[in-house]
């Protein structure tokens, strides 16, 4: 297992184009972390969603109305006069912004009005949060999930380690679907092996074998061996990390 505290974009082999981030346990934090890494490396980066998400704190966007236009901001000039956000504080290369349609009632963004395929012609990297999980560390996917855009170049599947060893009905979004896929009860424990079994079943059903898997929140594990058990049961390389922010 590769444990990474920085340079996640390299560990996850993120190529230019559209990247869909799916799963549970830190999608929004990963979205921002990857975006800032790629920006520092000189990339033109757009953050967005294909479902719904809260705007990413510290990442500039334009537009006073419901539409948040994809107008990239370059470091060196505050996107708001006097701003001291992380982006304005000292990132030296590239550009970054977020785009979507803002719902004033929920405060969440939905997908940008411009198709992601067209946005990918103007940005080196379009990073899209393409899933929902009700802020739980683990999940099973319903028939309409995830919402992966056509032409996606990279898929990153995130799993929240804080859910390992917890009761399924406490740690899993859609626990009944989870149990259907690993043959257990919702009151059972979300062992690393059960989580890996569900992930493998969904990868096969969704034809997402090319996805890169990242196990987040490994610093929360009471038994660090659970991370290795998860990777062994999954039968494929896993990037382990503990995202901050």
C-alpha cells in the first residue's frame, strides 16, 4: 500500500482532461487538494460537480447570480480586494476556479451550464465531484449513481477509513444496498473485507475497473492493519492518506 501525504495527483496518475471523483469519505476535500496541487504545477484547473456540492472554500468563482461562470483566476492578484484566502495567500502558478449553478435555498452548486466536454477544451483539468454520500464515510451506489461525465479521463474512487470497524447502519450511505452486495445485515460490522467485496462488485457492475482507489482518513483507524486488510481483500493497489481541510 502506498501511503501519501502530498503529491496525490501523481500517486493517482491524474492525466489532463475530466476527472470524476466518486465514493465517500472526503470527495470535496480531495477535489480541492487535487485542484491546488495541479494549479501549483501550472495547470488551468476547474472544480465542479455533476450532482450537488457546497462551493469549495478558498477557491475563487465569479458571478453574482445563480450561474457561477468558469472564469479562471490567476494567483498574484486577489480575486476579491483584500482577500486573504488560501489561494490568494501565495500560490504561484497556474489558475483555478469553480463553476456551477448555485441554488440560493440550499447553498449548493449543481453542474455547470456549459457541458463538461466543452469546459475541458478550455481547462487542462476539469475535476468533478460525481457522487453523493450524505457525509458518511462509506456507501453503496444506487442504480443512477455515480454520475460520470462522458469523455472522463480519470476516475478516483475514495473510501473513508473512519467507517471501517463500525456498524454498517451507522457508517454506510444506503446500508441495505451495501448488505445486498456482501450478504450481511445492517447491524453487522463494516469490516475491510466487506467494504472491499462491495467495491469489487460495484466496479464490475459499473465497468470501472480502471478507477484508482484511495483510502482516506487512515489516521482514524484504531487498528492500522485494517488498511492492509482492505487492500488485500480488494486485490488491487490502494493509495492511503489522511486529507486535511
